[in-house]
């Protein structure tokens, strides 16, 4: 759990007007939930407001959350909501977030992840209300040569697959907008790079944790395409806590904290895809693993790690849960889901434990 002082610092968000794009997604749902508990006034802007099994569909307390159905590719709709709500803080999470889908529909991926980001930045450029922007991209924005060293924020950007290329493009566009229009205007703006986030409420296709949950529900196999690939696994609450600390720092000291930030786990405790799947099967006590050796023409990286020294030293951020705790908390959430228990209860419980709200 975080410290009492760190929890008190989060009172900063009470009463703040916060706009979250993609609030109905996996990470967006957890972020919305926490900010609601912290007393923020929230406008959520998403193409699918209440996805089936999405975290928001399980939430009981929504008094301070106003949801708008809108497409980030529609700048006029986004601009209209800005004018009405006058947000002080923006978290941008709306995205096409799947590598496999980016191969199947690269146009939609680039439209959403690149043009959508341009639309948001253009609206912010012409707004006077914004004080803090946290623009979420991905660890896949780096030109991944699969070396053993961890990537720093100033390493080369790039992307083999359309998803990765769209995120590196969004980073370059963000940098251009910041330096051309936002810098020196009293707006704190930063991109964040985190990957392989796990936790309850993710039901996306072709992701290892949701695949484990679906296999457990139907007692079928979990097909692993790249069982030996290692990833920087982290619980969703860890990078979200980083986003919150960053948003506050940007609000108060824009010139100091604007830029790019990595949020990732300790690189000495990486786990392979098969390790994570095996641990999930062990805890859930359902489902079984099969190795999928079928040929695919789609490129998938086998090794990617982040260096988070910047966040450690300047934001005083570090992961609260290690990889084993992250997997255990994730399995706990899906166990509740499999047993048809109250999902709002388990979500609230895990947030309270993470934030130390029950001390």
C-alpha cells in the first residue's frame, strides 16, 4: 500500500474537473473508479460507454461521473464537450489497443491512435481551461531491438507493427504540439509509457489474462503463441497511481514535469507468458495450457523492459505490488467474477488495500 502522506496528497483531486477519454476501457475504468472515490468531478468520453463486463458496468457509485458517448476521431464532438465541461485535467486513454487488431485494420488503428491524439491536442491548444494533460501511449512506442537493457525515455522511437508505429507517431506529434503550442503557456503536458498491465476487468481478445479467465469459465485450453516471451507485467493500479502523481505535478509545476515518463515494474522480476498463465491456472484451479505452434506472419516482440529511474527519482513513484502480488490480485478479481460475486465489492476492496484507505 502507499503511505498515509501519499494518500493525503491525492486529496488534490477532490472537486477537480477531470476529463478521461477512453474511460470505459480497462485502464480507463480503474482510473475513473479511483478518481470518483477521490471526489473528482469526472467527464468520461468513450465510443463504448458501458462495455459488456467493463468495469464501469459494475460500479454502484456514479454520482460524480458523467459519461458521454463520443469518438475521439470526431473533433467537433470532443470540442463541444470541452466547452461545456471546461476540464482542468485531462487523461487521454482512448485508443485501439491491440497489436493483432492493428494488423487486421491498420487504418482504424492509425485514425484512432494518431488522428485521435491530434484532435485532442488541437482542442487543448484552443482551450484556456486545461492545466494538466496526461497523454497515455505505450511501452511499444520504442524501436524495440530486443536487447537486454531497459529502454529510457530518450531512447529511439519506432514500431514494427501498426499498433507500435501508431504509438510512436502519437509520441512525435505530442512532442511537436507541446513545443510549438503548449510550452510556456501554463499547461503541464506529458506522455506516459507502460505496458503489459494486468488486473481485473480486462476482457479484451488475444490477451493472456482475459484468455485465462475465459478458459477458466469454460474449462477449456489457453493457447499460448509465444510462451517464452517475457514482459514487464504490472498491476493496473501501479501505472494509474503514477498517472495521478504525474497529473498533480504537472498541474503545480508544468515546466518541471512536462515530457515523457516510463512506468514499469522492477526489471529483475520479469516473468514469461507461460509463467503468468501457469500461475493463473494454479490460482483459479480451472482451465489448462496448450502451446500454439501454428505459423503466423505477424511479428511479435519477445523481450521488452522499461527503465523507470526518472519516475523513481523525480516523482517518488515505485510499484506497490510486485509481479507475484499483481498476478494474485488479478486472479482474486477473476475468481469473484467466475463465482458471480459482487464485482464492485472486490474492485473497491483492492483499491482500498492499494491506497491504504482501510488502515
